[in-house]
């Protein structure tokens, strides 16, 4: 039992280190893009889509730091449909999305544990059912074609992102 606890703690530390590296990489990339944009009097266009934005799969100070949001209102599946409709080559449209978190091109769908089709269907159900609660997760997951445990993970990520967005930008100052 103690060995298991130590192994879990070691794994947790490795995962925290990997995540820290990934977030730092995202911020460094945006720093370079911002520097280039400023030097050339350009604006940064955001590429965070609604699917990833709704579950918090972006860094607000990394890939979420841009001046113009062009795709945030569209789900990933809608973006793929739009890309095909305007003639983007299929090799690009069909390329698996990857945050390139660790430089290995691990597809986001592997990280999420569901396809974008399933994720988008689930998010649409959340959006269109005004009375959606945790009780409806299993049903919505089944309707979206995903396992119940995946629905629970997406629902938890969705709720956590709502909390993050509701946090104050700064603490109120005390008036004297």
C-alpha cells in the first residue's frame, strides 16, 4: 500500500512537470507570435474553437491570448465542414488536431478520450437543454455516442471552465 502511494505520488509529479512544460511551451510560442505581430504592426488571430474553449482546453495567456477571435463561435466539426466547403485540401481538413503539447503530435481526441464528433454532440446537448444538470450526463453521453465516464469527464471540464471564467480579473481594493 505504501509503495502504491509513493508510485502514485511519483506519477503525479511527473504529470505536473509535463503539464508545466506544455503550458510554458504554449506561453513561449505566444510570446514570440506577439513580438512578431508588434514588430510588424499586425493583429493575432485566435484559433481556439468552441469545442476546446467550452472544456477549457486552452491557456488564456498562451493560445488564448489574441486580439481577434475568428473561430471561437464554431465547434471543431463545424470548422472542418467549413474548411472542406471553401476548398481547404483534405490532407489539412483530415489531419488530427493536436496541441503539440509534448512535441509528439498526440491527437487531442486521444487526450480527451472522445472524438470531436462526440464532444461537439455532447456540448450541443448541454447548450440546448437549459435545465441540464449532472443527472442528465449519462443520457446526454449516450445520445452523443460516448461512454458515460467520458461524459462525466467532459461535464466536469465544462463546469470547471465556467468557474475559471467567473473568477475575478483582480481582487477588489478596499476603499478607505
